[in-house]
C-alpha cells in the first residue's frame, strides 16, 4: 500500500536532522501520533477485511494528505512565515484526523460482528483521536500575529470556532 510508504517517508524525514526548529518538531510529533493510530488500524484491522471502494478512496485521500504534510515539513525554512506554516499544518492535521476517523468508520462497517478485537482497535483509535482533538489547540488563522499565537499556546487558551 502506498499509504504505508507515505507513513515511512514522513517518519524518515521527521527523524532526520532536517527538522531543526521546535515549531516543526512539535507539529511533526502531532502528525506522528496520528500516524501511529493509523498504523494501528492498518496493522490490526485492514488485514482482516477486504477493502471496498469507499475505504480505498478514503485511504487515497489520507495518503495524499500525508504527502502534503511531508512536503510542508520538508520544505520548512527560516524564511517561511510561521503563521503560514501553522495554519497550513493545522489544516493538514485536521484533515488527517478526519480521514483516520473515516477509515475507522468504514472499517467498522465492513467488519463482522464476531471480530471484537477489530472493534476494540476502532474504539481505541477514535478515543485517542477525540482526546487528541480536545487537548490540541485550534487553528490560529484568526490570530493577527505570531506573538498572540504563542501566548494562546503557552496559556493553554483555545479559541473554539
């Protein structure tokens, strides 16, 4: 599957010395956490079912999003606007979360009722993603400057839209 290659490529880039700034590392860790959950579904569940067209489509969209994140993180340089980077990466993280949840929902619909171990993986992933969403800060596209963005993160203040 090409999505497994995309996950491996992201992890290889993220673990290399190319990622230098704390900002990029922080978001790389967030993406890596989501990819861990996805890998759990791929390893624990997808081998037990036959993917349908809907699942294949969602996996393709997720693969595309992972590659966009790979490109964004890999192209970071000091001349890039931090606000631009944050808004772009937050948007990609949100898309990844959405697609991982969709993968879980489609996989759940394809499973036989007797496959309880698959269901437990599904609930673990969805619970982890929901918990992650509750603890992560929201997109900062409405912030006017980087200082206010940093203030919100440091004070654990979130803006709900």
